C-alpha cells in the first residue's frame, strides 16, 4: 500500500544563521553547475508502508551524485554543522518545499534518531502520530522501535499505536506482538468455565487461525496456536482492546451491530469504532484488572448490555462466540490466563 504523507503548511519557523549561510553557498554552486538552468528538483523514491511482518518495503532514498541534488547537500551540510533535526527539516521545507517522506529519509540518512525525526515532523509539518508511524515504518524502523518512539513523542499507548497501523491498512501478528511486548504487555488465553469441558477447556480463537478481516471468532480446543492468544491493551475509560496475536486484529462485533446474537469477528484495530473497546467486568461492576481475578463478563462499548458468550451454551469446539444480554451463566463468564 502506497500513501503520500501529508505535506501541511508548517507554522513560521526561521532557519538558523548557519542554515541560511549554507543555503547561499549551495545556491551559488548549483547556479554555476547548471549554467543558469533551474535547480534540479528533489525526487525521492515513493515511500510505501512495509509488508506486515517485515521491516520495510520502502525503496531507499538514493542521493544523487555530488553537486546535482541541492536538497541532499543542504541536509548533509546542516547536519554536519550541528543543526538539529527540526532545523534541518525547516530549512529543507523553506528552501525546496521538501515533503515529510523525503525529509524523513534525509534525516534518517544523516544519523538523526527516531525521536528527533518524530519531533521534527511534528513541529515543522504538524504531523500526527499516524503520520509518524507511516514515515518511520517507511524508512525501515521496526514495529517495536516505532511504538517506543511514538509513545515517547505523543504519549501513545500500545492500543493507539496498533490503531495507527490499522488506519494505514496494516495489521499483522508481528505488528501486534512487537508493539505490545515493547510497551510491556504479555498475551492471555480466554476461556469459559464450561461444565462440559472442565479438564480440556475450550479457548477463544479465530476460525481456522485465519488472518483475514471479518474471520469468525469461535471456541476451540487448546492447541497452542497463536490465534488462541490475545493481548489485552487498555484504551480509555476502563476499556481495552483485545488483540489477536496471530492476526494482529481486534475482537469486534460484526458490522458494529446492536442486535443480540450477532457474531464476534476479528477486524483491523481502529476501524470498527466502539465495538472494539471491551469492558472487563460483570454487569454493573467496575472494570476488573486484577491478574488473579480475571473471571469476568466482557461487553463492548458499543452496547453495555450485550456480552460476549459461547452461543447457545455449546460444549463443542467450533461453536461461535456472539453477543447476548447478560444472564450470568457460565458461557458469559471468561477467565483470562497468561499464555
């Protein structure tokens, strides 16, 4: 998936005196080399988001031969002279109208770290956390590295970082695992206290261990498959996203439906609104985050009266997980255990 990063007009940022002097030197050199022709515009390879599970599929920015690309020279000169990432980005924008994708590549090539790049994009281009996730991902930052950077600069939680990836059309087990683990979260299994399966519990999982959006969520015999492991990532107001380790997608209500009996599915995080935020606690109680007492009902923020349950109190592997009004029976009470 290719996407052009926003190129918003920044606020008024004055480059340093060294930046101005360096630009004058480079303008003069370019004029002599070009014999009065216009400066060669800065052309960077199109940034593309990485394939889920890989570091990046973005084409590297290749500097032109010395003397032929003034933006590349300007970035290198200012970095060597000790300008900050924000000063370099300001000079590149003011002089050559360089966009966020190109700036990210040039700052990365000149040794600025992720936090410095993110702060520069935020200051000069008014970039959002999603913009920064896209930019850093495009120059090869690991998913965990992106998470730590965005958490530092924007204060994002693990759920917000995964939502940012989801809004870019990126969801994978690698993203979910690297983001969650880098910010200190471990996965859980979810099971009901079925009287029919006391010694062989059936776990919440994704049908066929599918990684497709919209795949059904079912109960299945524990088999060690990663689709039966879930991250529980606090989002807001006592709610949490429940993210499948195998697919990197969120537990969701199909079609954001308010209808009792609607099946639960997996869907890219950040795309299904309130049906992806889950409250952990029995009807009328506060959220229960105790590691030793996670035996609770769960309902989405979409409808606080509809709880996740094993459909029809089925004792069989493959039974769907749907939403239904609370009755407190065993098929609506979920036990969370560290995977």
